């Protein structure tokens, strides 16, 4: 059985810990954040169920790396959410993807590259050491497409 401990002496800045101690290391670290959105689409030149208009609850997983700052953070999760909400989700959530995305077949394979490029562009404006390492776009709970940094660089 585990006991519960009440913290009696909350650690205080400049008394119990110094500012220079907040950054434990200077290594590159990957942080990850997930989002969901609902959208409708259909596929062109495809003979299967997806040729008809239908919808999904998509799930997007970002892997973003960078170096920790002076307080030990790579990027605030709220900053990732802000980029998602303001620059990416507005084109996707509760939308007809064939209208809101650039001219493309709205396959998960095409969409994941578009999402990757949008996040990469937004983060490049923030800090030069940020890298989008991967984006996974789940079209269903068991099916996803993935874009990885090394594949995007290789062309």
C-alpha cells in the first residue's frame, strides 16, 4: 500500500533552487501533442467506399524536437496548440476537405504531408532549432499515415 505525503515545504526559487539549475541538460528532446478533428471528404479516381462523401474523426499526433531553454522547456504545449488552432485546424475541423485543402486527392497520405508542412512553417518562424520530427494522421483508430522529417528532407 502506498502512503500519501503532504508537501510541507514547497520549493522556492532562489532559496531552494537557483535559476541556473532549472535547465538540467542541453540535449535535443522530442515532445508530442495530439489533436482530433471531424471532417468530411471523398476520394477521386478510387473504386471503394471512400469514393462517396463520408466523414471521419481524425487524430493528429505531432512529434516536435528542440533544445531546452533556460528553464528546461523545449516548447510550451500551449504554443503547439495555438499553432494548431490558428493555422491548421481552421482548414480541417468540421469542413469538407475537398474544398478547404489545396487541390489534391484528400487521402491520409496527402493530408499528412500538408499538415507536416504547415506545422514546420509555423515553428520555423518561432525558433530555428525547432524540428517537426513526425506527424501521424489517424483516419480511423487503427489506420494512419505518417510523415517523418527525414522523408520530407529526402524529397
